[in-house]
């Protein structure tokens, strides 16, 4: 059956062989043809030698979630070949290097085999050993371009742009493409019954990863200080921030940097630096993953209780402990929400696209300063390290940063006595000063211990309770300041609903479409922040059953809903995926139907 712009290709390679750039070239060429595409890099946590996969979903309907089933397997790794063969859909294709004969046990009668002697071609055409390995990857991209009808001009343009300034590399790459194309022309019928046709379905959208979007959002959000300790999968957040800051945060007159990046000795120290910089008036942030958040708990509690703004970008991975460092999960929800001991609650943001990574990162600095508290943005490996089709980023150059309730020297002059923890406006948010603003008022040293409204140390239980109640009032104020949820309401309201957040969004939206085609209508809500906007509680009350879709074992978002909204546990039905791979629409549908 002919399938146009609707299939999944998986590349099976060996980590460290230079295949990543070739596979990305394949995905980007499809995007340049105006066709929605979602690439996912599935890689091990070692440097090289183990199997790695690169999965590309092509979807004319614009479905960006991972899909089960492989239509074309490009297998370059003998180590993973037995499993790779089994993952091909019946009637699908298996492309392999036929320089060596395929073992009979790897032959399936319901799979089409495409053997191309890639290494033989490379040995004949190239003399340098490294070139032979690298151009082997480009040859199979050329073969795929003929088999799937990828426009050669698009590939040529991409390679020319990629090697701009290194022109001597362009010709051998183009030659390699043509070698793959010619072999297909000489030996196979082409294109396949799976093929591509140019469309205009992506418009002005961009292809970018969430970590890069966060780095750029931090620059536009006014960040000037980043303190961090490298950890997969968050490392590229600060790397992106540095890259963009070198372009956008350089004094044009003196050439001096207007930003600082400090690699700390560990994650705890990094968070301490962030708190110190923010207390001193800078906008500062850090990025980490689950193990780093664990270490940061003590300082996160200090920032919450001392009421110092701070921004933390948590790119989640599979835990506990070291877990699976290069697999995705939504596993830090409870850790982040209640980080630190005692009665502590932190503002959480849940982006679902690179654009939301950009917007929410920029907004998080305003939110942290307005509320004088840590704001933790929970991305994940799938969103952070994989490219996604995204709406272009926008920024209003007239926008002013919201520094919150910061008193000037003139305002302090009019006050008889400044009360750092006085709730003047009855919203739980007090007024603060930047150190050095005034000679005698406002600049003070505070500890993470109990104090009165004037920041004086006390162990008076009554005063402590008063302060803790005010922090809870501030928490309730935050419910109206955080991003509101997104609702997907049917015309005739369904008795059942789905609740989801973050990168689960892609698959849930697809699942809703598939359910609709089967005659099942279901309402839905996408959570974008914690504390929950009051409309979330209203939504839960309006439905009999709510399927809570998340990517962790213990239903952490479900637990938050029960704890914070007193939602009935029997009403909230968990749909949980935690194998380290992005959740699929079929998994969501199965979870719903298993209950119904």
C-alpha cells in the first residue's frame, strides 16, 4: 500500500562512528521539503562503542510524538541487528551493508531487504580510513534519498551550508550522496511504496531542541550569571546560553562580556552561587537533572525560606540514583515540588515545546523576582536534547523586566523602619531591597532560620507560625500568576477526561484524534504550572474519571493533585509509561481502553 509522508525510519549505528550528522541531514532534508518530521536520538551513556539509534517520524498530519513500529530500518550495527530485524513492521524494509552476507537467522519472510555494499564502495572510492567510515553514512543517506524521493537539491544545499568555510569537504560529501543514489538506480525499483512528496506544511516553523531554546530564553529573560555543574541531559542548556550570550551580551564599545558563567565543584555549590547572585541583584540560573536537584535541596530550602529569587532548569532523566542517564522520564515532579525538608513548596513550570522552553525560561525570571522564590522549570531529555518542530520565537523589544517589589533609595528614605518580611499588601509577597541601595536601610544579612517581620532572629513559635502562614498566602497568590492550563473541550462535554503535561502532550493530542475517529470523544487539560490554577480543580470536579498521563512509575502528578486539591484518588486513573522512551499515542489509548 502506498504511504505518502507517513512512516518511521530508524537508524541503528555504533556510538562514535560519526553517524549523527548524517542522520540529522536526512531528517532536516525532509523538514526542508515542507513535511513535518520528528527526530529522536537514542544513545547510550558511554562515549563510544555501544549501539545507538536515531528515529525519524514523518507525519503529514503533524503528529510529533513517538510512534510504535518501524517502517524502514537502516541497520549499520551487527551487534544490534537481531533485535533491529524484529522491530521492523510486517511489510517494512531493512537496509543493511551487504559487503558481508546476512546471516540466515536474520531473514524474515514478511520484510523487504535492501542490501547495499557500503563498505565495499567506500574501500573502492576513498583511501583515508576515517573518510571511509564517515562517508559510509553519507552513502546510505544518498540511497535513502533515491528510495524515498528526497530532493537531491535540498541535500546539496544543506551540505553546502554545513561545510561553509570548509569547501574542500563539500565535494567528497556530494560524491558520497551520488554513489548511494547511483547504486539504488542500478539495482532497485524506486521510489518505494513509502515515499516523500514536497508539501508546504511547516510554514515558518523552526527545528530546534529544547535546551537551546532554554539557553536563548535565559539571555532574553535578562540572565547575566549562570552557575552549573555538567550533567546529562542538561549540559547543553548552559552551553547554549554561553553561545548566545557571546553574540548578545558583549559590550559593543569595549568588547567586554556582560555575563558570567561559573562551573562549580558540584550542584549544591552551583545553586549557592545562583542564590548569592540573585540576592545581590543579578538574574542568575542553573541547569541540572534529577541527581543535581537532590543535591540542591538544602539551598532550595534556603531560597524558599529566605525568599531569594532563583531559577532552576531541570532536564529530567530516568532515575532513581544514576538510573538511565540518557533516557527520558517525568520523574522529578515530587522531588522538585517539595525540595528541601520542612513545609516547602516550589513553583514548577512544565513546557511542552521548544517555544514554551524559550518563553517559560524568560518568564521564569520575572516570576521568581515577583514572588521572591525559586522557580523550577521541568523539561526532560526528549524535549531538551531532541529537535522538535516549533513555532518561531518572538520577543517584544519594549518589554520591561518585572523585578517585583524592590524598594529604591528614595522609597527607603521615606520609611521610618524597613520590614523585610512585612506583608504590606496582604498578598504574602513582601518588599525587598538590593544590597547597597541605601546606606542604612534594607541591606541585611539573613539566615535560613526563623525571624520576625524585620528579619531579626527569633524562635518564638507564634512569630514562626505567622511567617509560615504568610508563605502559604504567597503560594496562593502564585496560583494566579503562573501560566494557566490549556483546555481541550468537546462540544458535548464528555464524562471522562485526560490530564497531561510536558512532552506527553504530543502523544495525547494524537491519541485524542484517533479516539475521535473511533467515535470516542474525551475532554482534556494540559497542566502548565504548579501551584495549580483554580480552573484545574473546576475541571476535575466536572468529570467522573480523569486519566492522568505521565512518564513515571508512581504517578507523581496524580499525587500532587490528590495532595494539593484533595482530589478523590478513585477519580484519577493513572496511565503511566516509564521505560525511558517517549510515550506513544497507542500506549495512551490502550491505557484508557483498559479501564473503560
